[in-house]
C-alpha cells in the first residue's frame, strides 16, 4: 500500500538521491506517523479510562510520544536538507542524527514515567473490566502499527534514513506492547495477581531498552564509527588491482548525514608509471565510486618502489630486526614508498601458529619501536590484518 501512496504523491519517487525527493519521502512518513499515532492515542486513552487500566493508558501515551517523535522527524528531514553554508560547509545532514537522539530521549522519559506508575499499580492493584469493544480496538491498533512498521522500514531503507529505521523499530515495539496489554485484559479478570502493573513494568522495560538502543546507535554515528564492512568491501571492489594499482590502504570515511559521505583512500602504484595515465585512472575511479555508491572520495597516490635491489635490501633489514625479537616471525606483503626526504615502508607480519592476540600486539609494538629507533628517517607501517 505504501508504494502505491508514494507513486501517487511523490513526483520522481525513484530519484531518491535528489534532496527534494528525499524530503518528500520524509514529509509523507511524518504526516502518516502524526495521523496514525493521534488516532491511536485518542482511542486507547478512551479505552484505558473506561476500563481503569494503567497498561492501556501507558500504551496510549506511548502513542502520544510516537506522535512527538514523528513531528521531530518531520522537522529534521527538512532541516537536514538545507544547503551548505559558511558555518556548515558539509551541509546539515547530521541534524537528522541529532533528531534521532532527541527521539530516544523522549522514549527514555516516557519509559521512566511508565515504570513509576506501573510500580504504584503493583502496590495498589485495581480490578480491570473486560470490554469486547476495547479488545477489538486494541487489535485494530496492532494492525495499524504493523503497517506503520512496514512503511517506516521501507522508507528508511529507500532513502537511507536512520530516523525512519528507528521509527520502524519503535512501531514493532508498540505491537508487542499492545499485545501484552491485550493479554492483561483477557487474563486479568481471572487472577488476583496485579497483572496490569506487572505488564506495565514489562512494557516500560521494553521501551527503555528501545530508547537505549536507538541512542547508542546514533551516538556511535555522531562520534564517528568505523565504516561498515559492506561499504569497505564495495569501495575496494571498485578499485581493482591491475597494472596501475597494486594495492590500497588507509581508507577513511566521514559520515555527514544520509547522502553526504566523504571518504579518502591511498592507492599504491608503481613508481615507474606515467603520471598522466595514473591521473586519468584515478579520476575515472573517483567518478565511478561517486556514481555507484554516492560517496565523494579523494584517492591519494603512493608510488611503490619497483627497484629489486632496494626492496631486497629493505626486506633483509626488516628480517634482521624482526629475528632479534622472534626468529619465527616472517615479513609479508612488503611495499616501499620512497619520498624525497622520508620513505614509507609498509608490510604485514606472519606470526607463529597459536600465538595469542595480546602477544601479537606486543610483538608488533616492539618491532615498530625497534625499527623506528634504528632508522628514524623512515616511516614503518605494520598492517594489522592478522590481529
């Protein structure tokens, strides 16, 4: 159904890399969220008051916080699409992450409030009346929330938005919360246990966990988390090893919001290659990555020494220093990058079988220190592929 709505409402809906189209997706999701949550809040509030159920009232106010979250998300998608300015040269994309963090704080606040009320309900339980009409409305709300989960997940995936992925997770949590309320309504009249309060505690714990998970994931992005293995793989696949490019290293990715990802990577090229040809190859790769992955990438060229005598001499020196630490160490994947005043020597270590990780780290550190002390005019980089 959501795809039909998108086709009818959003012009050029397939051009999701376009900021205006992306904003239209956000407006649609926000409007649907506000409308659905307002309807659910009013219905559950009426049922909860009529049945004197703290669990149903808590579920109703949970929908009210969801309404607030939808409003925040709607504003965020518009602000994040503002163009770069003097103070924000990379745009305002991270505002979307900040809004996701605000949503998690709203969820936290509601969760703690619900927990307090539920504990009071356990201490002073009150009977719950069974109402077939109320039960029917709650089951309808479950179907509505399942649809909200579906469209939020679809829109979040389509436009690459963490805000709507979080909204999808929250909608699914609401489904489970409402089903536990239904269970309390059905079985509450047949037991003397304060089932209503107990269910309320369970719902509040679930809500608090959701808020914590959303906050944790968002903070990781804001602090600068490592690029996903999938993104690293996609970038490296688009930079194949051939006669011009012998290897890559030092990939750095900066996420300034959905559709605003900057990256840099070093590529190793033979020092005998024609600089004009290399420049052309690099330009083609940057455009290719930008087109296929939507990433603005800068590729730095490291000329690798091809003179056998020099490489052999460096290799022998590395083996000598490493052998003093552990004779069973081996030097692998050696690349010598010669500079005018300083050379960079990159390699990986082959460790003895069964050596624990902490010993590998200690060995790598000692070798690095010894090499730098022996030849301070060179930079030694030990790839940690085995750690």
